[in-house]
């Protein structure tokens, strides 16, 4: 089925910008198209969402203020945390194709709704980036170790949905879930010994292994292997690690990313260029995926602004502030400019990068707002060495 925007007249440029298959194209034409697409997207939500219409009125904003790409910071932003307390839609219930939440076993949940275009567009972006990197293999079946929640009936967790979606890029031989579902009353439990046994089995089978999910769980698996005196494994060199969700609730236990990658390479035998991290959220599904230098590349379907933590004014490249994602892709919810609770630095294209990129510095915010990764981290606190 051909992917189409809800209205090909009102959203014609939204469809065009999101149909650019080169993930990191930043021509002058792309810039002009992105600006036009943002205007269309803003008008779309303004006419279909009372909350968004009132927000624009309160901020005294209209699309005529967007004269150049440098004016994107003028678009009223919505805090990601706002979606944890409110259900906002620009579509009818009949048009909701998917409903996902951001939280795990506890905490406030972001309620995000997707129409066919929005979720289809986001998934297509992931596919184009994976194709660009040569990570799609439809010939050889692989074993999967997923550091995410084992699915339960009716689950709407965004992380589990994402990791299972990524399994489409190589045929499945076997899937092992690290966070075992023990039943409605008991929830999930981290099965560290099961992970170790799965890795040993996968090594013996010799097939490529793909490891997705929260980095903290992979780190604790490797740490447990070392404590048990297990010799380093030699997984198939075509194996691949793609992590996401950050350390969040276990930040005090986090180690430097490159040090972590060296430990993964040492204990599992997966080469550095096959180790990548991804950044994103259920509130903003644009894929930000590490490049060869482990930097988060900004794709052509998005723009990133860094805002001062006190004034929220836009900052120059190289300065630390809140991460503000802007994209016209989403037609189901007015999340076209989302202010995250993460601190980051944006960098322009240079001799080593053909496009802009950013690095995550840390996270700000109140403790009671728990994301998937924070909720998952509580399972690590329960971990006492007995995962089974």
C-alpha cells in the first residue's frame, strides 16, 4: 500500500519532505521544502486541535512569521512532559491506527496516538537509515537478544513496539527477551542468567546476533559475565548491537559510551562499527541514529534547536541547553515542536560530518516523571543476581 498523507492538497509538502529517501540530504531546496512543510503542518493542527489553536493564540504566533529556516525557533513548543498528563489529538478516534505509551511498570505515561501516515512515515525513515548503513539483510536469519519487555497481551509500550519492529530487517531464527513477563500481578523481571545462556547458545550456533534495547541491561549482562569468570565470547562478526533509551535511572552506574563499546567488543566479539545507539521518544518518533563516530546525526526530516535552560531562547551551536525537536511528519498529534528534558549540544556540518549532529550531555527534570527506561531501571534495582 502506498503511504499517503491524510490530505494530499493541504499536506503536499509534508509528504514531499518525508518522502526524501536520502536520510542526510540538506540542500537549499530541502531547506525551503522543510519550511513550507512546517507551515502546512502547523495550519493542519491549528484547524483540528483546540488545544493547539489556543496555544498559537496565546503565543501570538502565525505562520507568516516563518520567513526563513532560521525562524523555526519561533514555533511554539510543547514540553514532552505535557503529554504525560494530557491526551491530545488532531484526528478522530476512527483514524487512530496505533496508541502507544512511553512508560513501563510505573510512572506517568505519555499517551501518543498515530494515524497510518504518522507511524508509517516514521517506520519508513528508520528503514531508509538502516538501508543507508547497510544493516538490512534479508538473506541470513539471525538470533535476537532484546533488552526490552517481553510482550504481554494488549501491551502498548513504545520501546517494546520499536524493538520488535526492528526485527523485520533480518529474518528471525530465535528471539530471547531479557525482561521476562511473569504475569499481570508480578510484571517483568530481568533474566540476566538467561541472557548469558542465550549468548552462549548463539555463539555455538554461529549465526549473526542482533542485540536491541536498553544499554544498562547489556552492561549488567557483561558485568555479570566477568564476575562469573566467563571467557569472552566470539559472536559472528556480522552481529549487530543497536541500543536506545539511555541509562536514566542508572546514570550513577553508567560508564563512558566508548568504554562501554570497548567492553562489548571485548566480551562479545562484535566490532565497534557494528555497535550503535539510537535516540528518540514516543513523543517524537524521528530516528536519531549514531554515525561512524558515534555521533547522533540529524536527518533531513527534522531540525534540532538547543534552548537556554533558563530563558528557553535558542542557543548557538556548541552551547549546552534543552533539546528541541522540530518536524512536520506528525499529523495525528500537534507534536511538531517538542521540548525534551534532555540536555544536549548541537554541532554543524564539518570536515568529518556531512550534516548537523548533536550529543547528549545529560537529563534534567523531576524524578516522578518516569520514562520507559526509568521504569525499566527499577527492574535492575530488584536484580540480585537471580534472574530466573
